[in-house]
C-alpha cells in the first residue's frame, strides 16, 4: 500500500484494548477460525454443496459480527477521543473504513 496524505501515520497507530475486549475479540476470531477449518474439512470430505454453502454463510455472519463489535468499540473510543481532541480527520478515516466495509 502506498503512503499518501498521512496514510502511513494512520497505519502506524495502535490501540491498547482492555483485557475483556481483547479476550472477546480473540474468542470470536478463534471460533471463526474453527468454522473455516470445518469448511476445509467439508470440502476434503466431498460434502454436499448446500451444506458447505450453509457453513460458509455462518462464517460470513460470524466475521460480520466481529466487525460490528470492533467498529462499535472504535467509534466509542478512538473516534470520539480524536474528535474531542480536535482531530477531525478521524471522521474521514471512519468514512473510508465504512465504505470498505460496505463493499
């Protein structure tokens, strides 16, 4: 990815999450990982296409749920803190992120 108009600086930003949030997000990802392994196993075992598609849909829903939880946390913490600190460019960053999520 090219670094333009401060994009590199934004990519270097980090967020310190409390242990509960980190634990919840990690658990969600581990469940998704297990679901993806299940998809691989189904394919290896020549499972019926609709069964694989149903499982793939469950993976997609779980990943969307992960994104919703992370986005809500981001808005409540990072975005609101930046706006209070006068960093209005965070709104543009949020809009770019939402645009990517809605593709």
